[in-house]
C-alpha cells in the first residue's frame, strides 16, 4: 500500500504563492535612509542591486509623483490638489480619499511612497 501526500489544485496554488512570497522577501530589503525616507533595495541577477527611494506624497511635485509606478498625471494632480485642500496626509492609507485611488493601488505603491515630514 502506497502512502503519499495528496494535494488539491487549490492547495498547490496556495503553496506556490507562499514560496513566491518567501523568495520575494529574500530578494529585497526595506530600510530608512539617513534623511528618514524609506529606501527599498531589490536584488537582481548576479548580485546587482537597484535602490528605490520612497516619494513623500506630502512634499512631492506632480512630476515626482508621476515617477511612481502606478501613478499617472491625473492621479498625481489629484494627490497634490487633495493635499492642498486638506493638508498633509497622515498615512499612506489616507490616499484612499483621493478619487481614483483604492486599496489595490495603495498596496502596489506602499513601499514607493511615504508621508513623513521633511527633516
């Protein structure tokens, strides 16, 4: 009689996602730079590293916001307009108040933006 592990397609998919997540976590480091901004370092092929410094949505210009993957000219203008009308953002999650930005986009840009005051 043979014994083994029998997984459903769903269990295999969840396991594959867990492995991909674990590998992703091994390939990047997040930390703060000397000026208090967040910096994400990703490791590419053969030890090459790419450093991304988070954009402060409380001080960024429209042009700087457009540089964030997922934010186009229209959203960038809406972010600046919202900030001018309501004051600085207290958290990245507050971007959800800007028309056209929802939880999905916030998750995608979470490590690319910050709300910290300039020091």
